[in-house]
């Protein structure tokens, strides 16, 4: 085992997912959902427009509050404003799960992931999740793909209000568990986010080219995110290259 601590990205790394929030049918459904469940009357087009506006407003407000160039809002705050009244966490979780499921047409765990994680655990390695995600979307998707059991801890960006490549996101995980950086590796499929956060925190990184990006674009992004000059090891693997991670 090359490292003691494996810090994984989720989407595009362990899970193959596809969502589309631009579907007309999605917003028609959500407009009716809000009226049926909360008595909130709003047209499809206004709902879609206001959702985007409020997301932007929440992001700007959060950036001013925490000073991060990469803020991560809580999506429940957006829906709370759209509904216009207090909502229980149970009802909000159901709403967010419904919205996510209606926008999603693919959710599968990549082949080879379970075998990789089992090998790491069997040899005493620690496995952590560091995901740019919404807690109320991701919790159920982790359960549905049977991944929760593998993680020693789960860090989701919406909980901290910051996201990759903000180095403070990874530093929070490292500090909580008193990890030694030289014993850690970040594994992810996005150069700017995953290699970027590793570079910012001074941790080695393994990049999985899940979507077959060109070598020139990968190299360009490695320079852009600072990974080339961070003094860390950057390993590039093809899609599905899980056998070479461990």
C-alpha cells in the first residue's frame, strides 16, 4: 500500500452520474410539487429563473461572509426562499431528493471501485471522502450506491461552505484526523478541483481521466491549478484505472 490515507472525490471518480437541471419537465414537476406540498404557487418559468437567481445571490453572500473564492452554498436555503415559509428538515430532505432524482438519468458505481476500497480497508488503510456536493443530494446517493460503509469520514462541501480547490477544505479533513500529508493521496477526476485542492494543501494526487480529456487540456489545467509547481507527485491514470491506485 503506497499511502495510509486515501482521500477520494465522489462524482466521476467513484460514481458515474449524469444530471440535467435544464429540463422543462423538471421545472414543471417542481412547480406542481411546491404547490401540492407547501401551497406555494409559482409558474414553471418563474421558478426556474428564481432558482438560478437565488443560487447566485446565496453564493455571493457566502463568499462575502467566509472570504473564499470557492464558496459552496446550502441548496436547502435556496428552496426555503422559493417556498417562502419554514419547512421541516424531513420535508426539505424529501424535496431535495425528489428534485435530484427527477434531474438525474444515471447513477452507478464504477466497476472496480468496491474491489479497490475493500483492498485498502483490508490492509489497514483509511478512506475519506472529499466531495463538492450538496449534503441533501449526496447522502442518499451514497446509500443507493452502497458506498457509505467504506468511509472513515465524509466531508461534503455544503457542510463547510467552501469547496475544492479551496485548500482549506482538505486542510479541515487533515486537521480533524491529524493526518500526515506525506501519507495521504487525493484521488479524483477533475484537474482544477481535485489536483487543485491537493496542490493547495501539499498532498500527492492521482488523477483519473474518467471522461477521456485530451493530454493537452490536462497539462494546461495542471499548470493553471498550480499542481505542476506545488512540489507534489501527480499521477495520471486512464478511465477505469483503479488497479493502479492501490
